[in-house]
């Protein structure tokens, strides 16, 4: 496969991995599955996840089929990026799997950052207007921000937990995720 074709395949695999991860996180957060956005994510991922669910059924809060699909797809994406970079070293399979898991964690961090930012902006711009996107962002962000709200209650009517949550996520992405990557060549 050539360079542009590898790039397109990697893009498609990464986007589908994002949908699987979103489905896992939305299920974990207990999101409203009748929301148009959540329902669309479910329809997109169902053809791949339904056969996997026969092996890994959904529990109350954990959708292990979505998590496994995310891990497999992110591992494939890391392998495709290594192929695209032309690295000739052969890495052990566990290195690809580990970096796929780290990549999934990094994407989850970005999903939470975007969800927090979107929910904050929507609460400022149009707090009384219904938006499916704002609903999904709030449903994703609230379980993450709930422990921070207990530590840092609102002061003078302002909720500073989104700022603290974004700071924690950005620090994790900047300092912890790079330490978890196994091989610099795989960290593309």
C-alpha cells in the first residue's frame, strides 16, 4: 500500500475507533440513548459491536465490547502509522497494543476536554436553549466533574470545577501520556 492509501485507511480506522470510544464513554456516563447524537453513534458502531457483544455482553455501566473494539482499532492505527513512517524495526505485538491503549487514553482525554469546553460555552451562550450536542457534552462532562465539584464548591455563584478539570486533563495529556508511550518511533 502506498502513502496516501495508508493515510486514508489510518484515518478511517481512527474515526471508527473514536466512535467506539465515544460509545463506551457515553455508556459509562449513563447518557440518554434516545438523543439523536448518541443514537447515531450507536447505529454507526452496531454492525461491528453486535457480534463482539456475543462474547462480551454489556454490563450495567461497562460496555466492554466498545472498549475492546477501541483497543483493537487504536492498535491497528498505531501499526498503520508505523508502516506509513517506514520504520523497519520489528516491534513486539505488546508494544503496539500498549501504544494503542495509550492512544485511546489520549483520545479520551481530548473527548473530555471538548465535552467540558462545549458544556461551559453552551451554558454561557444559550443556557435555556435545547441542543442535542450540549446535552451530550453535559452528560459526558458531569460524571468527570462531579468529584471536582465536591472538592471545589461554587464560589460566589461561579463553578470553577470545569477549569480545574481541564487543567487536570491537560496536565495528564502533557506529562503522563508521554511517559506511558513505549517506543518513540511508535509515538507518532
